[in-house]
C-alpha cells in the first residue's frame, strides 16, 4: 500500500476502497465527513488524482499535506469535518487559517 495512505491511516482516518464503474478503477474514500467527499485514485507514478463534489478534480497530489489541503478546500467554509482530518489541518493548513475561516 502507498506510504501516503499508510500515513493517513496512522493519523486515525479510516479509508474505504471501492470500485468505480464509470472511471473503471479503484478509488479510496478519504472519509472527510465534510461538505465534499474526496476520493483518491492512485496513479502509476505514485501520485494521486482526487475527485470531489461538483466534479472537482485535483491532480498531482503527492503527499499528506497536498491531500489535507484538498480536504480543507472541500469543506467549502462549513464548520464540519472528520476530527482526525481537523487535527491534520491544524498541522498542514495552520491554526490561524482555520480560525480565520472556520468556527470549530
């Protein structure tokens, strides 16, 4: 399994795998519990493509920081998200940015 996914799991996030018929691939559900979901597809080069709400596509996600930022963006200003992701956001997004945009 990809080291980035292992790091996310070790952070307390439960990742679910499923097969997407339209995309004809396995996707990882990042269990954001936010306004928008985030599904990741692992690419051959080890990076990820992310799929969110409103047909949002994120490319070249390389590490836990990239992915955490996409979870943050997927909140669309709403004050709810998986608590483990919130803890990662405090590290990678920064507490000042979270305080400025969210009431948690």
